[in-house]
C-alpha cells in the first residue's frame, strides 16, 4: 500500500509519493494538484515544487495525465521543480513526460543511490539557488 502527501512551503509545494499507488489515489493527488495550481494562479504567485518518489510503483502509469498537470502548473506560475528518486527507469519516464509537456527547462531530476541519505531539501536548494548547496545531490543523465 502506498501513500502521498502534499505540503505547502514558502517556495511552493512539497509532494511525496511512496510505494504502490492505485489509479484512484493518483487521481486524488491530481485533483489536489489542480486545486493548488488554481490557488497559486489566483494569488498571481510564482512557485516551485519538490517531488519525491520513494520506491514508487504505478500500475497503468498515465504519462499523458502527468503532462497535463505539468502544463497546467506552468500556466499557473510554476517556475522550477526538483524531482528526487532512486530509480533510473522512473527518472527516464519522468524526463520523457517533462519533455512532452514542454517543461524540461524548469525541471531537475536527481537520482540518489539506494541507501544514500542526503536530505531532499538539498535538491530543492540546488534547484532554487543553482548549485549553491554543498554537496550537490546525485543527478541523472535524464535531467
């Protein structure tokens, strides 16, 4: 069984997906994302996101839904995103979706080796400040 949470931070949204999520749970997350996108747009606020994928599994993954959400986010003031995960296959899948959405210019994908315990916030620092955090997180070829 999987879980997700969405937390509003001063720079935007922190989203964590963990384990196996059903289509229904992913649809619930997508609705929450649409809500937050609309809220940021109404505030005319630029925002960023940190997305963590912890041993994420998604049967029937719908990349077109992710593409729709990324396009919506961009239209609603999304500026940058750090994606942190441990799976190269998902990194490639997410990179393809970002390219299809036309948002690859605002996304950095970080792949951490299993057991590597760098805090995900370091990826967000890296993304927001252009490499000011030390040490840099592992980055993928898909980034």
